[in-house]
């Protein structure tokens, strides 16, 4: 009896460690289609936190999106609380429920998969370091469509499997 209880607890613990996949959200509505959501102007607000949760940066983002068929361009303009500005222009391709994308500060190609109201997007960012230089960070990016106008984005960033922090951004479509 005691052995079964231990086995049952171990099974529950292991199930809690299972990785979340986009398919876990397949039934959730509204369905997220980047082509639909990121057409026109989208405003966003967010924070960058270190691994302890301390806020390192606060930002406002303006995004203009345009699509021709299954290829889109997202022009993101970041303004940080300290007045610094940054721009990232994505070229994104949609193929069914899969997405690929490139940007000047992305190493290689970003790859993502959507299901239901969610998208998981992975890429390597050539991020600027404080004091100069850059570092390649592994970005694990999740997006969830809350309603037709509201999108939540949570990205963890790491190097060599060590989590350094996360970015949380809230989007609002005009």
C-alpha cells in the first residue's frame, strides 16, 4: 500500500514536470493567427526582469504590421523608461500553424507553432550587453490571445540552459 502511494506521488510529480506544448491550447478561443492580429497598428507595454524578478527595464512598444499573402513585416519600435530607443523589424512567414521569422538581431531563423489561442516561438537573440558588446541568448517566447484585441507575451531568456530572466509584454490592437 505504501509503495503504491509513493508510486502515485512520483507519477504526479513527473506529470507536473511535463513540458507545455502549443497543442495544450488547441481548444482555447479565440484562435491566434499572427497574420490577423498583427495587421495595422498594435500598441504594447512591458517589463524586462532578471532571474530574481527585479525589473530591469520598462518599455512601450509601437508595432506596425503588414502582410502580403503568408509573408508579413512587423516593425517594432521600443521606447524604454530611460529614454533609449530600439527598433526590430521582423519578416515572418506563415505555413499552416507554423511560423518562421527573421530580424537583424536574430541569429538564424525563429521558429514557432500555433494552436488555439497560443503560439510558442523560439529563437536566438544577439542582445546588446550593458557596457558594450553582445551576447547570444536563447529566447523561449509564448503568446496567448486573450480576446480579439488583447495578447499577452511571456519570454524567458537563457544561455547554456541557465535562465537569466524574462520579458512580459501586453499588446492591444487598435
